[in-house]
C-alpha cells in the first residue's frame, strides 16, 4: 500500500519545526535576575542546553530523511542486515549461462 505523496512532506515539516523549536530552547539564555519561580523546569525545558541541541539536530536529520523519502529516494540505513540476500548480477558466466565458480546447492 502506497502512502499519498503529501504525507511524508507533512511529517517532515512537523519534525523539522519541532527540531527548530528544540534548537531555539537550547539557544535561550537563562535570566538569573528573575525572582519569579521557574515553571520551565519540567519536560524538555528541564534538560541541559547541550541535550536540547543534540535532540534538535537529530530531529532535523530525521526531517531531512522524511523529505528525501517524499521525493522518492530510498534510504537504506541497515544495508543487508535485514536478512535480504544481495544478488550479484555482474558475476561472470560460462557459455551455458551458469555462473563460474559457484557450486550448485545440494537438495
């Protein structure tokens, strides 16, 4: 089943916007002169600036992957680790069409 083409772009925009928000949270300066209680100590506001920066960059990379998927690029991060057999189509063959140096499987 194929997804509509606009769904990866919508998800990418959402993820990139959240990554930019995390970067803005990391770049904000604390106001030490404030006597008000700090209500921003919970959730991801309570994390360190470096942690917010790292998560922001990770969200931007994931958003870029979603954009690439929306444009039709297949990102294969795991390679052949998923158990799929990689077939070599450029193997030399003999005159009979059987690959040279390949032993027949025993059944």
